[in-house]
């Protein structure tokens, strides 16, 4: 009985220590809103006039960093057009939900996560029933990041599609921050996407972002970017329901919509 009593006391102490560890973990977060002239997703033009909002939180426990968040975007013009009695909606919205766990190993930080994409307001009515132009999808991703040299940070991420099609999208990202003032930073970055399954480039997108720290927690971040189309971009992202409907209604002569894009926007963020 005494042995069982000691075991119970030990289990309660361990559970209390675990709860105390979670309770003492510091949670950090960010809320943001923004607007972009174009919604460019991995080099692919998803429409004009993107109004967005999002929230992110993160905490550390047992040497691991746990983070998660959600992002909502409202796209005013999806760059589609109508075919006679069939009206294709120009506006649609997207909700992304993600979670990630990462660990710093010293030589690099490894991370793994998942993303769920939900699309709304993108149904068209036909004599055969409603068609949802964009299906919900989900991905797992994993990668490595580290500071490479001279303050240049790099990351390499592979995205594995659980639902939908992403062509085995893999992205290399590089960026460097230049201190212009005590409260102003210039971030120069570039992202290169590659479709492993198609063995072709998706895009190369350089970007300049100016982070103006108005207060300790409030930052205004205008940016400009230029997305250069890769050889396989139209092939992978053009192979969807939107393309199929357009091809069927136009006799199969609908041209690929992908091209190079110059775009920009601004984001307002508050940390807590």
C-alpha cells in the first residue's frame, strides 16, 4: 500500500509539473490586416484586389516551438469572365488554417507543419447543377532554415499535397534585413519555386519590404514584388476546374493566364 501511495504521489507531482510547465509557457502572437494589388500564390495569379487579415500565435515547450494561425483573404476580381447564361463569380474568399512544430538544432532549424485551404463564394450554377471551381485542399510541409552568411537567412521547404494537386511544390527562400533607422528596416528577399513532379520551375519572385516600427508593437510594412513565371507554372496551376470549364465553354482554345506580375501592397501588424 505504501508503495502504491508513493507511486500515486509521484504521478501527481509529475502531472503538476507538466501542467505548471504549460502554464508558464509564454505565448506570443500577431494580428495583421493588409491589401495587395494582386493575389499571387506561388507565382500564379489568383486575382486582383486582395484584402486580407490573419492571426498567428507561438509558444515554446520542451525545446520545441509550436505555432499556428489562420489567414483570410477576400479577392475582388478573379480575372474570369462570363459565358452567355453561365456567370462565373468574379469575387471569392479563401481561409487558410495552419499548425507547425519546429526545433533549433544549432546548425539549422527543422520544421514540419500542415495547411488546410478552404474556398468560399466560388460556385457557378449550370443546368447540370452547381460546380465548385476551387475544391478545398490540404498539405503537409517540412523543411530546414538557417542563417547562411552575412546575415542572409535561407529556408528550403517541401509541400506534400494530401488533397488537391501542387506538383510537389518546393520553395527556396532567401532574405536579408538592412537597418536604415532605429525604427525602419528594409528586407530584401527572393523566393524560387520548383515543381518536383513536373521537373520544372514555378516562379522566381524578388521582393522588397519596408518595415516601419511605429510603436514597440505596431508595424507598417509596404512592399513591392515581381513574379517571374516558370516553365511549368501554367501547366500545374492551369490544370484545374476553372481551366476545364473555360476550355469546355470556349471550345478548348482558352489561353493560359499565367504571366509575369509586378504587384505591391501594405500590411499593418500588431504583436502581443
